[in-house]
C-alpha cells in the first residue's frame, strides 16, 4: 500500500511539472516579437472568426484532466491507509462434519472445506446488533420470537431459531442510530447444509426502505423477489454463517438492516438463528 502511495505521488508530481513547463513554453511563445506588419489599407470590419484551440492548448487540457485523475488516486490511496484489524466473530459449534454434498442449485458456491480467514475491518468496528429491536414481514412466526435474531445465541439447537412463513419474507434490525457498517454475518439454519433462495441484504436510514437504500448482497438470479437481479452466489449454510463484506463496498452508512429470503432447498419456509452487524456508530 505504501508503494502504491509513493507511485501515485510521483506520478502526480511528474504531471504537474509537465503542466508547468508546458504553460511556461506557451507563455514565452506568445511574448516572442515578430516582424513588424506592413501597412495595409483600411478594410471593412468583419466579425472576428473563432480560432480553433491549438494543439498545445489541447495538450494542456489533457494534462489537467490527467492531473485530476491522479489526485483522486492519491486521495483513495490515503483513505485506504485506514488502520484495519480482524473482527472478533464468535462462532457456534458445527452441527455437521465434513464437506456438504453438492446441491443441485444454479450459481452455487462450492464449499472450500477450510476455515474462513479473518475479516479485516476498520479499527474500532464492533458488534452493533446485539439485543437491538427486530421487526419482520411475518409478525407471528411459526416457531420462536423475532427478538431471538439478535439475542447472541448462534447455536442450531431446537429453540434457538425463528421460523417464518413461506415465500418471500424479511427481517429488519434497528441499530437505533446511524452507523458505518463494515460487515454483516447471517445464520439462517446451519443444523443442515441447506441453501436459502433470494437472499437479499440492504442497508438504509429509511425504516420503510423506500429511499436511501443500499443493497450489499443479492443472489436472486431471476428477480423473483422483485428487488433486482443479483450477482452474488448461492451458498450452503454452515456454522460460520455467511459474511457480507461491506468494507469493499465503501462501508455504507445506515440505521436499519433488512434481510430477505424465499424458502430453501428443504422447504418453502424461512429461518433465522442470528444476525450480526459490525461497524462503528456515526459520530
């Protein structure tokens, strides 16, 4: 990262020196005295023709644009030097052993069979969602209470999950203040290696999710949810949960986090064990 900053800075300095030299050359050229013009007979005045910009002027404009681009690169490089640290994500015990068998689901990410590497987030990012208020499209879950989604219990034992009705359903977490969100981890139901469909995760400051909506995950391949076609892959439930990287998406700000799903490979119902939201409150 330090090498990138130095390279960008050197590039910026070189372009600025080139621009100064070019402008100096143009100013000198304009001041060079030329031969005295021969006397001419007065002629009728005609409107002055608009002169086309010279090649040197065009080059100067191009250099200016290049300088602007390099300045933006330098800004991004400086911003990317924010100190990062691994998130402390508490994981439940695995409920099945070994690599799950292939499931006939299109656009399915193959399990690696390895532990997920530590996720780096800006220093100071912490768990924001613990015991925060939860609402849902299904106000009367078939099993459990929606408050269990943020109670800190990530185990897949009976009595530790919420079961919502069939078809498209959502749950929503109120962080109670705007926050810079670094990551979201969701556990639907890791007692079995299931795949949940139309998983869409959004962030907003609007509790109704009408305006100011940022989609940070979407694996709906056919827009059956009506929220747009997603490019993320389906995944198999494990005890690690699905981690959604929001740092690479600019660490979006918002107070509310909404998660959609539309049944799974075992049945048409929707389940949630826990949702973790990590970030820093906006000061």
